[in-house]
C-alpha cells in the first residue's frame, strides 16, 4: 500500500507539473525553486546575477523565524559572492546583510517555516564577518509591566525543553527579560507593582466553554467599568475601553461562544483576520439569497433561504413544506400544504413568493451586486442588523458587495457564476471587514495576534487542542529528512517526529500568546470536578504542571497564587461563574 501511495503521488505530481507547463504558469513554491535554480547557474544566468549584486548592496530580512528553507536559500544565493570577493561594491560602505528574528516566535510551521534555519543563517553571516561580532540579542521589553515579564520568565523557564532537537523550544539566559524586582518578591504585589496600578494576572474558569465565555464576558464588563490601562502614546493611565482588550485562542472555531457572550452583554466585538466572514449571519443570509436565486429549483438552497433572516420561516414550517421547498416558493399556484401552516408562516411565505417572483425576473438583467442591494432594500433587511454588531454587519455587507463587483469585473457576469465563486471563497481564509476607529473587543487566533499588542489580553480555551484526528494516509519526512509514508494506525517514525514538532511549535505559540499583553493577562480554561484537562495540541498542554493544577484549585476563590520553581510568587485574580454572582456594574451609554 505504501508503494501504491508513492506511485499515485508520482503520477499526480507529474500531471500537475505538466499542467503548469502547458499554461506557462508557476505556483508559489515553483517561483522560489526557479529563482534559486537560475541564481545557481553561473553560465547562462551569470550576467543577470552580477546585475543583481551590483544593484543591491544591503539586504534586510525581517521576521526571519518564519522563513522556509527555500526562502533562505534564495537570500543566501543573492549575497553568497560577498564572502567570495566577487561582485563586492567599491563603495565606502561594504555590502551587508541584516537578519532580525526570534526563534521563540516561530509559529508558521504549516507554511514550511523552519526554526532551525535561524541558526544556519547565523553561522552563514558569521562566516561572512569572521572578525566582528555578528550576533546581538535584544531582551529589553518596553511593552509589558514588570509583573508580566517576571511571569513570562518563570513560565518558560519551567516549560519542558526538547534537548537535542534542532527545532526545540529554548529559553536561555539571553532570552529572559530583565525586569524590576528580585526573584523572592511577590511579583504582582507592591514590591513590583505600584499601589495605584491594577493586578496584572488573572484566571477565568468554568465547567464548559460556554460558561467560560460568559465568565470572560462578565469580567470584561467589569474591567470596562473600573480598570485602568497605560495609554500607548502618552504612558498615562486611563480608563479601559473595548479596543484595549484582545481575546486570543488556539483554534479558529473557538471565537463563536465568546463573540455571542459579549454581544449578549452589549459589548461590541471584532473578529479579526481570516475568521468569521462567511460565518457571519448577515453574510450567510446574503449568500443564501444569491445561491437560491441562481438555482431556484434546488430544495437545499430553498431551505437555507427560507431559514435565513430574509424570510424567517419557522422550523415547523420548513418541515411541513419539505421536500418540495423550492416549488413552495416558485410554483405558479400555492401548494395545498400552505393551508396547514401557522398564520405567521403562511403570511411570511406568501410575501416571499411575491418578492421572489419579482427578483427572479431581474436575475441576469441587472448586475448581481445591484440585485443584492435591491432585495436587501425591499426586504427592509437593515432592521435585522440592529444591535451591538450593526457596524460590523454593515461593513461586512459592504465588503461582500465589493467582492461581487470584482467577480463581475473578471467576467463572471451571471448570478450562477457569482454564487459558485462565493462557494469557493467560503472555504478559504476571508476575514471580516476592517472597521476603522471602532471601539470593539478584538477576537483572534494567536497566529493572527503575532506582532500585535493589547493592554488587556485573555488567552482562552487553553484546554482545547487541535484534536486527535490523524489522516488515514500520511506523507511526510522523518527525523532524518527522508520521505516517509504511514498508513492507517501504523505509527511511523515520521508520525512521532511530526507530533514532537507540533509540540515544540505549541510552546512557541504559547510564548507569542503570553507576550501580547501590556498591563493585564488572563488565562482561561474549563475545569470539571476540580480537574483541568488539557487536550492534545492545546496551549495548556505545554504549561508547567504546577500552573495547570492552579486552575483546579482556584475555582470558586477570589485569588490564587502560583509559586514558580525559581521561587517567584505570582498572585492571580480569579474570575468564575461563582465569583460573578455579584452584581455586574452597568456600562454607560
């Protein structure tokens, strides 16, 4: 079976490459491979290579920890001759390469980033400059308060290290943040934190994810009424606003419970970067409308349209009309089953039939974007957007119109083609529309949060991992970088290496998450019967065991204390469903 997989793989690869060549195309990896191949040719491509070397004397590569091996090879080829004395400029300033990276923040392994390349690049640059100091460490953080810096130092000082693995997480002396205070001080107490500042660390626990989301939302409401943060521009403390708060999670599907919990409390939210656009209610309604008008005889599409907020037919009404849902909308004569519906469902369906007849007559006679505007206007859909999400919903619909117009400009003129293209986009990485100057709590994955910071950060669902699903056929490389195929339940060396690699990247993901906060950091997980279970691939799986145990013992209390192996003592404010039985302060309008 393994040999069969290799044969299928070879056939698929050959066919794919032939297809690209037939259409004179290159994919992303092909562009890199072709460029490297050309740069290595000192005969046919020599003149072009010398031109590049003469044109560019200084190379800066930022975020180098997210570089793939092919990308580094491309950079290395551009500057390789500098160490050989070929093509060096006669200018007073010699050629230079400057690389900026932090191996603790290498979290894009799924994009082929290799953390070990950072060490390879350091060795390469040292060879170019053997007589000088080519490596400098930046450890000072101007972002977080000392209490958080001490906490990060103690957490990652205790995180399990992988030893000899080149991609292993490391936290050496040069990685530690210098911070005020000594190791025996209570870091969140007066020794480090001025008495007029807020507590820097918090825990949020509950029995289920939904309850934890409610507890987080309740804590946010209280923070908005009483907490202060340092203004990023002036450094002066001021009252916290929704825009000062970020909620981070490991997996993409985790935001829904927290978004809903905040909306129930009247707090605006913004789901950031690659999350939620095609899941947003207003987009689902609009897409359901377009898909049905494009194919009005499809019962499945009719069901989605009838249950959308454009129609709002009840579940019982849909059940009574099935399986002839499309006919119930477009047939010339109303179906007999119409008489069995409730008064409200019957009125809704009759108005829908009238509207759909008019809209279908306009299909492909007016551009799809204009037809969408007509339907939303005639159906008074704007009333469905009222609520704390109205700004985000309005911007999302504006973005959808823009997407449809771009499709139209590419020649997808018919509504059917537009609907098909939207179906393809829906499985991608489309993000919510950006809203300028809106005061909303940001929800995002840790990957999306990289490079950002917030005065207050909640790292939630710490026990939710990536799951235990394993593909039935796995093609990869083992620890020796040799190709490997594993079938079904067979646990190969490649599987073992992939699991170890994932665990090391999770440690780096945790580091990125905990270092996004400026003033306050909350950790949230579910606790049942006093036990906090961390799933495979979760952020909590790589936390120090003593810190994981704190979630269980803290439940129901007001404060909790974690004593690190270094002797550092860290106080946490505890928030849970129990602690939130106290009255919740009202937000000002």
